[in-house]
C-alpha cells in the first residue's frame, strides 16, 4: 500500500472517529455509478466527511472540488489534496474573462470520475443552504448520464467552525438522497431550486421517499 493510500485510510478512520459519521443511503445504494454528489457547505471539513462516508471502493473514483487558493497554500495541503484525495482544483476568481471555472470539472467527468461539489459556491453559517449557483445546472446539461445525488451533511459546522483548524468531536451524519436529473425543457432557475430543495429534504427528519 502506498503512503497516499495509507494516509487516506487513516484520515477516513479519523474523520469517522471524530464525528461518528457513516453514510446514510436513503435514496440510492452506494454503487459504482458515475455521480455528482452535491451538498450543503459549512466548513472546509465537508468534502473530507463525504469522502470518508463513501465505501472504500468508491473513494478512488470520487474526486472532491477544492479551492485552489486555499488548498495549495502550503506543501501539506497541496500533497493531501493532490496525492491523497485526488481533488479537482477550481479557482474562485477568474484570471481572465475567457476562463471557464467549470473546465476542470468537465474534464474530470469526461474521464469518468465522480465528483463532490458544493453548489452554493461558498460556505454558509446559516441552517439552510444559500441559493445554488449555475454550475450544477451546466454540468447536468453537459452530462445527462451522470447521476446527481443530493447530500446533506449535518452538524459539520460545529466540528470545524469557520476560522478553526482543529476539529471538535461532534456527532455528524451524511445522508445521500435519490438521484436527480435535469428534466426536458427545465429552465435553470427551476432546476436549481429543485436541487436545493432536494438537499434540504435529506436533513434529519426531513427526508421524504
């Protein structure tokens, strides 16, 4: 086993130890389908928790989205996101008007990878997600065969509050809902509102069959 693989197993174990989190597959089974897991976003710990909640055999093909400016700001962060998590880096600001921030995600999907994304685009301290940005809609348009899995992470903002670097042991849950698809002729606004509602429906006590 390589050092990155061993580190990944250790971090998955550590995340579950700190949070007690396991994946709750309420709307779909944990199968090796190409998927986009889209979730609420409250801390830098979010994608680690989703990744750790996946069965081990799904992790290698599931890549989190990581903000380039934050996750390449040190050698350790760069090594973790590149070698351990195989993250897809995205830029939070455009270097030029012609730059497409979705291009790295499109390339990953074209290679057959699954993704973990946060359609709010930025972290929120509120109980409900902020309105979703258009990226999820454009990915659904470009890759209609990829399953879109609404995912709710509960309590993670208390594990890694904004501005903190040391996680606090708090019980968390990660709930995966039923796959969504872009409906024929569905416009962007309607789809994004439906996707946001699907994420909120996965909250404890709020899931509907």
